[in-house]
């Protein structure tokens, strides 16, 4: 058994026995911090914590690694509830196109975008994809990410979608952090189905879904509901079909347009609605009457130069907000959630505490990990971040671009 005692912790963050599953509205400002604390772990499970003055006799001193955290904070690792971590190649050429003035939609129209990634992925073996994704996951963990949702969606054929999902299944088995799989066959229409939407949707429903269910390859189902991609009706049909196999919806909506997708997805039991760069009053209303968590992806807005999701409007409407990276080769080549924390503060005007809740408990909720992740309590096994020596918690999002991680406990 591996026993670790972390002592003299400047601030033990998001700690307690009554941490709620989500914080919303004004409560997003709440963040319990124990100052001058200790934390005892056995095989990474929290067995005790408290104030330094109370720690005597708590721990059995045999075979114990003692970590002195003077001047440093201990945080529950972030949960990244929306990523596209499995992909074949990066897409810098589109980045340059963007610099020359082309929009995301114009790049997609000339064969770039998701279809570009699908072409590259089709040629790559499952083993090679696995190896590349594992390298990325290692980097994500080093940046403090302790749970990752990963989507398919660069396959867009029966074989390639299954290949992606099998890679994710192997990643789950090979990693000690929690990984959730989302089937995103409805990410874009492949070229050969551009004029035959029916054909591709039938492929998803009749060919892909039964195998995915049989091999237990996915936890969630996603659709990119957007003009030039999937309509609200098409999304509904696909989500309904997924439901028959107990796949819970987590969807891409309102990235470029308000189309009624939010209320429809909620009606179909969505756990989260993600992107929301555009938001109508009717969307707010639908969210208020639901258990669905809006998830904002500021890295995508930053990289594409599109509007940022309006976190303040959501919080003022007493909604919860989750934040995620959207890590992918097209719209967000960044997986570092410290960057997202900074962007949330700088661009979304979230306070450091609000944004931290959005990256921990609220994000854990958005990926079905509320019981175990995003918080520090007795019995919790969430990975933990030990920061470097820093003057305050707010220094972490303030010092944007600086990585203040000293050690990760996984
Ligand atoms: O979440 N918007 C749809 N999907 C991804 C981008 C995919 C890509 O460009 O490769 C996103 O931003
Ligand atoms: Fe995405």
C-alpha cells in the first residue's frame, strides 16, 4: 500500500464532506478552502484531512511518504468533460488559412475541417491512434486533468467510428484516470452522403449503434447540431435511437446559431449541452427547468475568434456552468485546463472560484463522475494537484500561460 501524508498545505481546496453535486447561480462563488492543512492518502484514497494543529496521531508513521507543501495548494484535479483527444494529425494548415481570413465554416466548405481529420484518421491504424492519444493524455494529466471525456466523430464510416471507439476503450483500460466515451458519429456528413443525409443517418442508427451497444463502446451520444451539419430533427432522430441503447445525450449545440437545439436536447434527456457561443432567451428558460448542465468551451472561442459563451448571463439566471477544453485538432488545439481557467476569468468574467467550480464539481457532473471526482472528501480517489509555491489561489488563473503544477497524485 502506498501511503502519503501531505503536510503544511497552504490551502486545501474544494474540501469537505458536504460538497454539492453542482453549484449554480450565486453559489458558484462558494469554494471551501482549509488553510494550513494536512491530507493523508492511502493508495490515493483520502483517509484523513484537517488543520495542521489537529493532525497528531492521525497517521500511522510506518512506510509513509511525507510531502511538505509549505506555500503550496492542493486541489482536486480538473475534469475535462468535452474533448476530441483521439485524432490522427494536427491541422496547422487550416490555422494559417484562418490567419489569411478564412472562417471555420469556409475552411470546412473547401474540404478542411472535420472531413480533413476523417480522411487522415481513415488511413491510420488503431495501434498508432492509441499511441498518439496516450501521449496526449499523459500531457493532459501533467497539466492537472484528472478525468477525460473523449468523443469519436473523426471516423464517419462504420469501420473508422468503431476504430476510434475501440481506441477509447483501450485508453480506459490502460489509464488509471477515469475516461468516458462518447459516440459522435453525427459530427459531419461524409462527402459521399452530402446529398443523402438519410443514408448516413441510417448508417449511424442501423449499422453503428447496434455494434457500439453490443461491444459497450460508448457511455454517451453526441450530435453536432448546426447549420451545414445536423438539423434539430436529424439530431432528435439520432438521440432517440441512442436512447434505445441507454446512451445519454451530450451534444454540440449553438456554436454558430440558435436553432432550438437546446430545448430539444433537454427534452431528450441531455446531461449537458456544450458550446453555447450563441444563446437565446428560450434556451435559458429550457435550462432553468432542467437538470442539464450548460458547458462553455472558451478555448474554442479564443482560437476561432468567435463569441465567448455568456457565462455571466447563465449564472445570473441561476444556472450552473461547466467549463471544458474541447481539445481537438481543428477548433481548439489546447488541452491545458489552467489556460481555460484563465480564459474563463479574463473573457467570461467568471471569478477564480466560479471558474474552479465549473472545472471541477460541475464538470464532474457533466460526465457522470459526481460521486468520485472534482472534490476532496473522505474516501474520494480523485487525482490531486499539488501546486508550486504561489501567493494565492487567484494567482493560478491570473498567471496565464504559466504552469504552476509541482506534482500530480494519480
Ligand atoms: O467542438 N464543432 C464541432 N466539433 C469540434 C471541432 C471539430 C474540428 O474542427 O475538428 C468542436 O469545436
Ligand atoms: Fe467539440
